[in-house]
C-alpha cells in the first residue's frame, strides 16, 4: 500500500493511502481540543485534495470527547468533510468504554446523515472493509 504521511506527532499519525484513496488516522493517546481539531482538519484537507471518499479512524487509544469538540465536529467539521467527498467510515472502536459509547453515538449520527459506517475491533479488518467499498 503506498502511503503519504500527512501528520505525525505524539497524539496522532495521519496517512493518505493513495492506491486506495483512504484517509487513515491512528490516535496514540487521548486526543482533544486543538490537537484533535488539527488532525481532523488535516484529514479533511487531504480528502479534498486527493478526491478521496473513505476514512479509517483507529481510535483504540482515544476516549470520550469533551462536549465542545463533539459540537465542533458535528457543526463545523462534518459538513466540510462531506463536501470534501466523504462517503465511507470504518471505525476501530476505543478500548475505553466511555470512548466506545461516544463513538457508537457519533457513528449512529453520521450514518443517519448518509455516511456508510462500520465498526471494528481490529484495524486490518477495518481496512479490508473500506477497500471493498
């Protein structure tokens, strides 16, 4: 798989897999606030730039997001990302139960808004699903 690293820091690594047109992030630890928004914005910009439609969120190390990040995601980030071409979302659920509940809720909301979403425990399974979409 040919990949371009878009962002790599203590919180997150973000790739664009050019052969599959997949945006892929892996959170290394709990991520919120400016670092969270920077990562998602970078993914949206890569999606727009490369005409991608798929996003793999490896959130195993994340937890429940603060209310202001959830609100920002729903009202600002989500609409821009859909306009950038987002159609498919594979989520590797957090290990933390509060994070799982948070992502289950966000997956449901985004599915209702037209994003085809699937949840996984393993990033390889998530990638395999996305590749078939």
